[in-house]
């Protein structure tokens, strides 16, 4: 019985950590897109002002 409880506990903890990793990955990709877009917009805007 103890082994079964431990197995379910480990599976649950693995699922929780996989979910955290998925959310973290989406947040990091979103930040990368946001920062890249802001840099591109800023560079193009400054280039448009100068020339």
C-alpha cells in the first residue's frame, strides 16, 4: 500500500513540475517575442526619425 501511495505521489509531483515548466517556457517565449518586437520597433522608429 505504501508503494502505491508513493508512486501516485511521485506521479503527481512530476505532473506539477511539468506544468510549471510548460508555463515557464510560455512566459520566457512571450518575453522574448515582446522584447524582440520592442527592439525592432524602436530601431525602425529611430531610423525613420533620422532619415
